C-alpha cells in the first residue's frame, strides 16, 4: 500500500488481498438494505460471519452482530421467565 500526495492510502487491485481492503460505501449500502429484510438478514449474517471469502471487516461486524443478537435473546428469555413466574404467583394469590 502506498500513499498519495495527500497522505491517503492508495490500494492497487493487484497487490491488495480482497479480505483486507476497505469495504466501500456502496457495499455498506447493500449490506444495510439486506439487513432490513426479515429472515434474509439472519441468513446473510451467518454467511458473512463464517464465509472464508468475506472481507474481514464485514465478517467481524457480522460476528459481533450475531453475538449481540444472542445476548439480547438470552436477556429477553430470562425476563420472560421472571415475568411469567410473577404472573403465575399473582394468579395463585387470588
């Protein structure tokens, strides 16, 4: 990787590995569009997270998104169990 006169990196297609190049704005636009489609978003997260040909930045983002989703599901499940227990205890009081 070289730098131009303004000090910005210049990437050459020949010398830059696809997995290490920056993700373009257009690619992020498509990624965000796909994330707005139910079921497609989950499938694509797994594809991007575990595919060997995905850009490393996008793969790491997909893995982090999957981890946050798992954490949120676990928290919601715990809260649902707690509220269900409280609801059932209140029903037995009557």
